[in-house]
C-alpha cells in the first residue's frame, strides 16, 4: 500500500458513476451541488486500488462524492458545507463485522458486566464485587462471554468459593466461552437447580459427593444447558432494552464498526425478539447498519420455521440501514458442532444429511442465501455432500451462501467450496481458545486453524468477524491483531508467517470483502465516490503502530452515512450524547464495555500489578490466607517465583498461594 497520498486529483461523483465515466474522466467532474461535509488533512486508506490513499473526502446525501487531495476536495465546498480537520489522523472505511449477535446482545448489554479486555483475575473480581454491591434483588450479576481465562495474568477462572465469598446473596452467572458457566449459590437457588434436578440433555450439572449441584455447568456435547440457564434470568423491560441496544451500538461505533451481519442466535425468536431493533430503526436511532439472518429455534421443526419465514420476509427486504440477509447460522440442529476445544470433537448424528437436505432445497428454491455454523472439517464434508447434491438439481448460480468458522477445514473442502461459488466467514475464536486447541491437538495442527491464507489463495470470498458476544469479544481490533500477529490474547504464537496476513489484507477482510456476505458488493466497504459514507478515524495509525498495540486501537470519530455516531478526544463534541444507561445500577454506567489496556507509554506490567494490589483485599474471596503472602495471592501469582506450581519450591514449602 502506498504510504503517501497521491497529490493528483481523484474526484468521483454520483453523476459520473451514473454516466459510466472512466476514472480519467471522473477527476474533472464536479458534484451537481456542494457537499454537506468535507473531511481534510487526513491519511485516508480508501481500499480503492485505483486511489489507495487520499487526504480529503467530500460527502453529500450520505455518500462519498469526492475523494482526493485537500486542495481539490475543499474547493468543492459551499457556504453551508461543514468542514472537519482530521489533524493528520489515519482514517479507514467503517468496519463491517460479518458475524455478530448484535440484536440479542443489544437487548442484554446494559445488564452485563463485561470482562472483555480485563487483564487480571484480581481486577475482574474487584469489578464483580463492586457490581454485586450495587445490584438490587432480584436482579443477577452476569458476565456473559467475551473473555478467556488465558487473558488473565493468573491464567485461571475464579473458583466457586471465590464467587460465593464476594456474592453470598446476589445471583451471579459467569459464562466462559461456550464450555462452562459458573453459578454461585444464590444463582442456583434462583434457577431452581437442586439435588433432585435431573441431568439435562446436551449438558452437565456438576455435583458434589452428595449429589448437590456445585454451581459448575458444562457444555457437553453442546451449549444448550448454558443457553437455557441464562434464559431463566430477569429481562429488561422494553424501554430499557431500547436504551441497552443504543448503548451497545454506540460501544461498537467507538471501535470503528459501522455495519454488522447479525447471525441470529439461540433464544432469539423471529419476529418477537426483533421488535426492539425494528422500533429503533423506525425512529432513526440505529447507529449501525444491520443485515440479519434468521436462526431456527426448534429441533425437528427447522423446515417448518424456514417455510414460515419465507412467506413473511425476503432476503434484501429493508433498506441500507436494516435489511433481511438470509438463513442461519443454525439451519438444522443435527448439523451444529459446538466448538469446545477442551473436549473431543462431537460426531454429528447419522440423520444430519436427511435433516439438512430439505432445508437447503427450500432455501435454494426461494433464493435465500444461508450461512452454516461448522467448526470441524468432518462436519463441512458432510454438509458439502448435501450442497453439491442440491446444486445439481437447483443450481445455486451466484447465491451468496457460506460457512461460518471452519477452523479445521482441509484443502480439498476449500476447493469444493470454491467450485460452488461460496465463501467462508472466519472469526477470532482461536485468539480465545488457541491454548485449549493446542493442548488437545498439538502445535502443528494449530498452525492453520483456520487456514485463512489458503482460503484466499483458492479465490474464496473470506470475511472476518467476532462471533460476539458470548464467545469472543466484539472488539474488531482483537481480530485484526490475531490475523496479523497470529497470537492469542494469552500471548501464545499460533501461526507461522505462511498463515498470517499483512495489515492491508486483514483490513480488507473487515471492510470490502465483508460486503459479499450481505450481498452488497460495491455499496460500502471502501472510501470511494458513490459508496455509503461510512468512515472511522483512528486513535492510532493501524499501518504503523507496533503489532502488539493493534488491539488497543479505537476510533476517535465514526461516521455512518456521513453522520457522526461517535466522537472522542478532539472530536468529542461531534456525536450526539446518549441518555444514561438504564437501569441506574447497570454495569455500563460504572465500567462501560471493553476494558482497554494501560495507555501507550505506560508499563503494562505495572498496570497489572496495580490492579492486583488494589483488588487483592476486596476480591480475593478465599477462606484462608497464605502463610507467606497473606491474602495477596494475586500479587504472588504476578511475581517471578513459581507459586502456581505445586511441585516447585514455593508451592511445596511455606506458600499455599497455588491452592487458590
């Protein structure tokens, strides 16, 4: 990518596009009327290969109408044109998340304490205790995904004893990825799990020697028990859900996200659970473009669900802000291979193909694009057998269907997907679960999990996303860091150079390429005349910051259709204020969302140590202290002495910190 803006004028207009003018002709074309907004003095990465860099853009009626130099773009401004000086900052097209559960996440965001980005268990426990103290009965304190134990300095989850110590009376539910949930005694009482509760299908209620539930729920072989238990908690009333959805959208705007493809989700019923986002759309309060997929909710009734929905809505129905996208990511329950790398790969049942085929036939006949959750190559192979069979009878002919995840896909199946004209949407789940994958399958197997470079070499559309909010975090910069560095949040290097991406390619997976997955190529994803004016101005230059700090980038200004939807620092007065998070005890009021690391230039080790020291007394939650360190277990964990190893000197003699 060129690093210096091309000083030749590159000005495109909607009128020029309509006339079909060439790039050479369009540089001399002038907008029919002055633009509404001009941004100048920036370093703008356009991702338009004809004009990779610019310093200024002009926007009118929600679209880019000119892209080029300060001199030529500013010359287009009229008396009423608003001008914003970008002060030399890097700007990129608005980020597009091809796989997020933003509709469901928005309904619950204000109720959830987010451990996304928290770097020590001690800090996480301090946050938990603080929220417990402020949460009124009968409400719960919920930590619902977005973190991994590997991101903590202590490299572990809290114990049930620790959780019960800081929350003896307030229900606490902590979801770790899709492998387990931790419930304190109050939460067990709230959901009614007792010695007499039968073992649930699809999961495990762990019990003590007397048969009483301990508070640990395990997703084995799938996450149904985790979904179902969380669904027993109190819900926000509709007005609060609207407020919550607005806060969640503003949070992703803060990170530069302007579009999301919503992948549906468990216990997200259509049309009931879409009423809040549709009301916000009618009121003009959506600050993220949403293309939504419909996710079947009833095992054995999947075909009925999609038959019903096909009569209610059509893909593409809606507008540029809110529109239907297709089916999935759940198409049939017998094809769902949940991704708990702590346990063995689940074998799909023999009825998978017979369940899947009629659904795919219906979708192909109705011209509904679909997406299918598939973690393992074995599942993908069997699904492709069905897709190839249906395609022979009902040619897909450019229908934008695709697989989600595909961590262990092999080369043969990549080529089969390419032959069918399909794509793959990848997420940064390995940044959260890479250590677990390596422990089970080995370092060599992890080197191409997923094999993104091989997918691109095969010519597939490959898009990036997060799978937020219950697995990985919604922070796109963690994904971009993972794609570029190949490292987990815990610092484990997974990928050799052959499976890592350069920064421009990674950014394209988050912008231009993702438009294929919502059947919107050419509409957005680039800073280019005629495209929707979605733009993120960054806190730090993505193309020059050290690799280790990519994950710390945020947006200081985010535009949706040329309208500011987030502003920070010198742009803080540009975006309209939000009403306070509701209810007044919401964790969002106290902690916000993603917890950023220490400011650049500060010592991250000092940051961790400070968090540990401040939280030790309040958040330890242990019954007894260590004879050497007292209750400062977390400080001991952060030290160089190997107290976490029971076989080492300090673990065996004198220090019992390892036991906590």
